[in-house]
C-alpha cells in the first residue's frame, strides 16, 4: 500500500513512514522522535530528555522538529549552561518551580529580540512560499533610500531633474501644505504682496521617496488654493468699504461662512494626514470649490447694482441645473442668501412686512425697482402733462423675475400706498395684523414639496385675512397704534429730563450690568456649514435623492417661488381697494358724469347748452352801455351777434345753472334734480376756458367759423382715490371728444334753423330756389347721419360694453366675499380698470375719427361743415334782407357745388376705409373683443355711416 499513489482516496496510509518532503538523516535515533520508541526510552533517562529540551543544540542538524535558538528554554534551576547537571543537589522532579508564562516573556523581552526588517509582501510569495522571489524590478520598489540615491546622483540616471534639490522632512512639509491650503504662510511658503500669491521659499525642494516633479502638482494645487483663500478673505474684509450694495454684502457674508466651514472641516481631517495621497484627496474638492467662488466674486465685483448681481448669480446657478453635486447645493443656498435683501424690500413693498426707517412715498427718490419721478405723458397730438408717480424701473428688476409677476408686484405696492393714503385705518394697512396671520416668506424654493407647502400657506393666509376684513367693515376707521417695537425702544432710552438722580443712577447701573454680561453665543449651525460637513468629502443621501426625483425645471422656479405670495397679496389689496372705489368713492357715479357731460349723453344738458349758446330768442348776457339786464333767461346768442368771443362775465351768466340743473344723481333719479342739499357736482365739474395757441385764438374770433366755440371746455378734478382710474391723459381724451361733439351739436342747431328759414321764405312768398332746397336737404341729411353715427355707434355702443364689463367686476367681488373661494376668484386691479377705461376711449376716438392717422378724413368732414355754416350764414342774410336774392342764389349754387364735390370725396374715402377694414378682419375682431386699442374700430363701423349717408349711391355713382 505504500507503493500506491497519495491521491488514492481509499488507500490505508502507513504511519511508520516518514514524510516525503524533508531530507531525513541516515540515523533515525538522532531525531527528536525516534522511530523505535522502546529503544529510545531505554537508552535515555528522563533527565536526558528534559535536558535535550532545555539545552539548544548549536550544531547543524537535519531534524524535522527542532526548537529554534530564539525559543530555547532557560535553565529552570537557575544554573548556567556550562554547569554540570550532576551537581544538582536535588532531583528535578522534587524541585518546586514557579509558573512561567514563556510565550508572554518572549514577546516582552525587549532589546534582546532581533529587529524585524521590512519586507515587500507580494501575492506571489504568499501563494508560492518555497519559490525564491526575484529581485525588485522597479527602483521605487527597492525603498526610498535607493530611490533618493538615484535622484541625487550627479549623472541623473532617472532623468527627472531632481539632482541637487533640497530634501526636507515629510511631516513638516505636509503640515506646511495643510496651512498653505487654508491661506496661511510657513517656513516653506511665503506671501508675495507684489504678485498677490504664495510662493515657495525654496525653489527646488522635495521629500524623501518623491521626485520634485511628482510633488510639484500637489504643491501647485495647494498654492492655488491658498492664494484663492487669501483672495476671498480679502474680499470679505473689503466688502463694507466704498459704499457697498446689499447683495455684495450678502455674498461676502456667505463666502465668509464658507471659508470658516472649510477651515473647520479641513482642519479636523488634516490632523490625520500622513501621506501625500491623503492630502491630495482633501485638497482636490476644496480647490474646485474655491476657484469657482473666486471666479464668481471677480465677475460680481465689477457690477454696480443689486439687480445685476442677483441676475448674474442666478445665471451661474442655472448652469449647474443638471448637476447633482455639492457645488449646486451650495450655489442654491448662496443665491437664497444674496436674494434676501431684494425679497425683504419686495415684502415691505407689498405690505407683508413692516417698513423700517423712512417710508417710501412720492416725496422720496424711490428704492430698488420702484422709482418716484415726474412722469410726462404725451398723447397723439403732443400734449404733455407731468405727474409725480411711482414708476416701475424694469432695469432694476432682476432678470429671473417673470414679467407678469414683476408687474403684479409693482401694482400691488402702488395700490397699497393709495389705500394707506386714503384709508389709513384699513386692516391691510396695519402690518401687525398682517404679520399675525403668518404670511409665507418670499424665498427660493427648489423642490415640489416646498412649492406645494408655500402655495397652501399663501391660500391659508389669504382666507384668514379675508375673514378678518369681512368681520370689520371698511367704514370703521381704526386709529393707528404705536408699534410695540418702537414703544419698547422708546421706553428703554435713557431719559435725562424729568427724572430724578436716583432713577437715573438705577438706570445707569442696570445698563452697566447688562453690558458686563457676556454676549450670547450662537449655537445654531449654519446651513452652509451643514452642507459642507455632510457632502464635502462624501455624497449625502439628499443629493442622491434629488438625483433620483423628477426635478423642477429651472425656468419655473422663480414663478413658483415668488408667485403665490405676490398673487395672494395682490388679490387681497385689489379686492379691498376696488370695493372701496365702488362703494365708498362711488366710481360708477363719476364715470356716469363723464358720460353725461363730457360725451353729451344727457339730453337735458344738450338742450340747455344748445339754447344757452345759440338761441337768438334769449336775452343777451352782453353788457351794453346804459342798458340794464332784465334778469331773465340769458344766452350768448351766437347766431345773432357780431362781436365774439364773449367776455367771461357773459359766459358765467349764460351758462349758470346749466350743469347743476341737469345733473341728477343716481340715488335721486326718482325724486328731483340737484338741489340745495348738493353743493357741488362730482369732481367739481364746471365750465372753463381751454388754453389755445395764437393761431387757434384767431380762428375763435370769427363767430361764423367752425372753431368759434373751441375755447369752451369742461373742467373736472379727479378725486385722489380715483386717480388710478381717471388719469390726466384720460381727461385729455375726454376733452378732445367734447370739443368735436360741441361742433356737431352746433351743426345740428344750424341745420335745424335752415328749415325755419325756408319756411319763412315760403311764407313771405319768395322762392328759395332749387340749389337752396337741395343744399338744405342734403346738409340736414349729412349732419344728422354723422351725429347719429357718432353718438349711437361711436359712444353709446362702446360705453355699454364698458359698463357691462364693470358689472362683471362687481359681481366677481361679491361672489368672492360670499364663497370665500380665493383660488378661483379673479380680482381686477385698479390699473386694469384704468386700462379698460382707456381702451374704451380709444375705440370711441377711433370711431369719431380723432386718431392721428385719421386726421385727413376728419379735416375733410370739417371742410364740409364749414360749407354748411357758410350756407347757413348766407341764408340768414338773405332772409333778413341784407343781401340781394339773385346774388345770394349765385353764392349758394357755388357753395352747393363745392359741397357736393367734398361729400362725394368723403363717401369715397369712407368706402376705401370700409374695404380696407374688410381685408384686415383680424384687427377688427381683436378690437371687438377688447384686446386692441381701437386701431381697426372704423373698419366695421364706418359701414353704418355709409348706409345712412349714401345707401343708394347718390354721391358715389359716376356721372357723365
């Protein structure tokens, strides 16, 4: 069985055989374990066996089991090695031996143990321990001494260029690099003020085991990081100099927090650095972050306004949108911090936060995106008006704010100032009450969860404020109270006058005691510090979660961050101000006054005004020498006088009571006209004189001219609460419409008098002639058709649409108060009402041919009116017998020919306008929907004038 192979599984081994591997000696009795146990036991005594175990053999043997020299047991009886064992007085087995821990004694022997040499452990040596290993292939594997010797060799066998370089100790060098990364100098690295950077004190230095080229990369990174850290520290220190802006100060504070957190994190981890690789793993993430902050600070330092800084930082953060790294999280936090001054002003502007210091009003210069200046408004004809107004400075609005949110933000604050000015006791004017409802903060939101939370908080705040406002009627005026903070500050002041010495001494001692106390230590950790602690050297869980979630698109972040609070506050303020305009300030009544008087919508007023201006049967208001006024109904008698214009006293006498007698308030329509209980009209409406140029004054001198009444106008003073709705440019548009309508009113009276003169001629038996009759009939048809078109189509239709729109606005306000459904309710702001009001007037002016591009058509119509006035004057002279009948007939025939020709041209022009409007149906449709400014209004309404003026083609058909 011994001849069988060892791999045979079922073979029975012969335990007497020795191992095949060791080289056994020829004499088996020389081994530790003899093959013949009996013979060995007989030849050796027990003492010999113990002695053989105790005394090491120094002769080389080939025994398989041999005790090494290092493990040789000492003499247990305390005898020396060369003592004879026969001298032992007592046998070994009778000796009482102490217990010895042989193994522990060997390990703690100390200096007697040989020093263990370092070995290069390889997997090959571990797998094949008996195979001799080859010498190191690379010089770097032979140890640092051999590598340093090769580097210092003058022949430079490695060609690394490190010959003769200074070799320094590793630990001081690593400590110097650690300090250098934090921007601190050392023996090896110094700060060069001229270059503005750190430089090595020795040009060529290295540590043992590394070449200068290998170290140079890490050294350059540390130099760059140290220089950048020193630059950022200098920026923080200089941030408050040279009139700093708020955003730069906020950025400097954020950089300061980052530098402090970096020093803490780097200092803690740097204490355990023992190699260059460990140092490199710490420096690499810091270097990229510091260089990014340096570039950001350099680009921001050249900017002069907060808006430029905010826009730039937003753009830089947007570039990191698709990165899920620590840098993106840090930049989002930096953006939030830098935006805080702007959001703080925005919150104060819309009234969710109390204003401190000097309040922003129209007497100041403005702040941020709100500018206060004299606004010059110019209409189509170049008329200018200056008003002190709040103006939205779009250049000072950050680029990330959506335009619609920016407009709503500005209009909300502007309306709030009007509410504070005219209703200081309103609940929305008290910042303490607003703060008690806990409105959400205006801040950046970068995830859907925060956005949904803020949206719910904004809706909750709006409902709470609406309930508080509805519980307190708007008419109840709340006296403004002193703010708690101001009162506390005033009480804490050291008052000298009015206090005795004992009280002053107590206050002084209390102040000294308060100053002696240590300042409170902020224990809260900054968000930037927390981010750096969690994510600087390892990925944090929330960054990985953000990478897995469906992120919010960056363009939507500003809208969802600032929109909910701005919209909620805008709905609250606009709702309350519009309710006050409709209920308290009676906006509808003031608009009705404009319709009835400026637009001649009151029939009684038109009748009284016509008689006061043109009726020759009234008593004259002109002063005559030696003639006393009778005190009856007086008028200007324009058609029966030669002197013109009338004096101011005549105007007062003739127009006295025309406005007050014809005005009927909406609440008194069922009773009686304006009586003694109403001392004035809305807006102090009255007649006034219009400012005219010298050329216009010369035209007014002739009573027979079309411009004879251009000096007369209506003066209306807009109440301050209604100033957002009825502005000066709007009143100027009303004035231009009134000027044209007054001419049309005169033409209606003139053509009405033509019928009376014709009847008189027939009663006297005189033949007026064919030209007379044709001219009278066609002139009457023209004037009445034009007047019907202007009043019905041009004014009444547009005004009815505007009133229906106002009814819808009031209905929405009432529904919002009843349902408390703030999310679905659409609240119209005063500026929107003003825009709709102005659009309505623009459509009216377009229909009335008062737009600048329609002036040729209006001039043609005015020339026709002048021919009618000349014809009426000629008829008046002929009826009065002041001119000969034949000569008058020739003049009338010439006027009629000119009239026919100009009316034909006017009809042709109107046909062209109608055809042009038919091709541009889109503009007309937009105007019908209220989306335009009336540019295409005449396109679909001039047809109505053509139908009434020339339905059968009397003027437009060709004649041969």
